[in-house]
């Protein structure tokens, strides 16, 4: 059995957690106001997140559709101290994901095979090791801290200096580090990883710059096993009309790396196992509107949906105001 958890505000502004299991209606989880609170209790009790929800008990039914429409649904995880959240990701992890990257990099440089394509091939050959063995490490990037998280229906802000604000529809894993340094996976969420593909296209060494953008997390945290084959849809609406739409595939059946391998190569670093920290790790995608020549504009709405998640992730694109960046000498 899988659970779907959401964090939200009631019409009176009270924070609550709601849960649904296997298609049932959402109901309030009694006595808790955050998923991290539930997870800490489960770790302390030596039980599962699903068992902690059952132990807390269920309250009244929640009209999550109304809450989403009224922008009362929050990101599915947060932390009292946003600096204790690390957003990171891995690229070139999906079958077919190298094509757009190779078109951005190798052909512009006159190479037979870009470094991106070489990295992708390494993953295909060694990204799914047998149990007990370590596979090849993936590409890795830093994205931000808790300040970079955008909730459902909230605007995704493209910096004033950015050259592009493009969607990346994918899944993210959510992890909490226990007091003994053990990473616990809480679940999965839909995500719009959101990047600057024009900057990245200039030179693949600008990838690190292109990733320093906010990212949107879907309404629901899926607790339990992830289906191996997930078929979703991603679209951009402009003026209420669909400007661009594509199917996107994810889940391990569509990936060149196993989740276990991606998790190992992230958490093998001791600095990523600091007790109390929360990690949001993006697993990558093979579908980009940028690869089809689409340039999103302010006011466009990104929309991502994929079963077994039942609620879409929607975010309008805005351009942030310029900010002062001058350095003063003391």
C-alpha cells in the first residue's frame, strides 16, 4: 500500500498534514503539522512513516481540490530552518536524456561525442549494478537550499540576469538524516527542476550556473514503492491555450541508473549525512521544451502530472526584479 501526504493550510490558516491511501479521499492526520515531524517520530519509534500516520490517527476529510485552487497547499516537505535543506540533482540518468544535451554541446563544438554523451554511456553500462556492488557515479549538481523551494500554484521566478527559464519535469526523492547520520527516504514528489538552458548551451561548464534557480515541488509526497514505469505529461500553457505538450517517462524502467545507485553516490559524502538535515534530490529527465525550440515567457504556466500522483504541479513563470550584487570592503 502506498500513501500520499500533503502539507496545507486550513481556511483559518492552521497548518495540517493530510493523507490518502490507494485512491481514498484525503483526511487530516491528527496532532501533526509537518511531514518532518511525522518522520522524526517514526525514526525515534523504529517504525515506518506509514505506521506513524496510522498511529497518529485520522481526522476530518479534506477537500484538497479546493485547497489547491485557493493556494493553500504547501510544498510536501519543509524544515524549520531552511538552511538545513539541500537541493541537489543528477543528470543524464534517463534513457534518451543524452540527445538534447548532446545537441547543445557536442555539435556546437564539432566533436564526435560530447562529454555529456560519454557520461551518459557510462551510466548505461554501469548505472544499475547488482545488489551489493557499486555502480558508476552519475553527474551531480547543487541547486540551492530551502529558500529555493517553490510550492504548487506559486510563481517560479526567473532571475533578471537569466537567459532562459525552462521546465524540467521529473521526480525528486525526499530524505531526512537521523541523529546517527543514517539517511531515511521519506518518499517521492513530482518536481519542476527549472533551469537556464540557454546559459548551459553556451558551454557545458556553465551547467553549475544554469542550475542555481528555484525548483517547484508537487503537492503530494508518495510514501512507499515507486512504480518502475511512470508515464506522465508536461505542458506549457500560454494565455490559457496549450503552447507545448509532451509525454515524459520516468521510473527505473526508463532510467540508466538505479535509484539505489543514485542515492549511494549522493550520501557517500559525509557532509551530506549531517543529523537533522533534509535533502531534496532530483533524479533527472529526458524531456525538455527547450529541445523543441520553445522559449517560455513570463505569464506562461508550467503543468506536470503523472500517476500514481493524483494532483498536478502547476506554476506560472515570472521574472524577478534585479537585485543589488555589489560587494563592499570592510
